[in-house]
């Protein structure tokens, strides 16, 4: 599962575009009010948060492409 922390309008459309670009089939939660971001003490975007199927945060940050790809691969067991 991915959490999209979005500042601005069009969060759902942007999350869907991201899903298409990356070929993501899982759930993307929208944190339009940054409530979840505050709980994780995230202060800037873009920041990626990877959450496993049990709801446990597995990674926060991963703003570089290779970091994000590696994090997603670990999460989905590739």
C-alpha cells in the first residue's frame, strides 16, 4: 500500500497517474490534509511512505528513484 501526501488540488488524479507510470496495482491512500504525514513527522514533500499489508510502515522518504524502486521491490517481494 502507498500513501500519497498531497499539497494542492487533484490528489486522486495525480495518485492514479503515479500508479500508471509505475505499474502499481496496490492501494494508494490519499492524505490530502496531511494528517498521516503529521503522525509520521513528515515535513516536506515529495516523501514516499511504504506500508505493508498489515499496516506497518516499512519505509519513509525514498525520494530518489533507485531508493523508491528498491523499496517497492522489497515490499512486493521481488
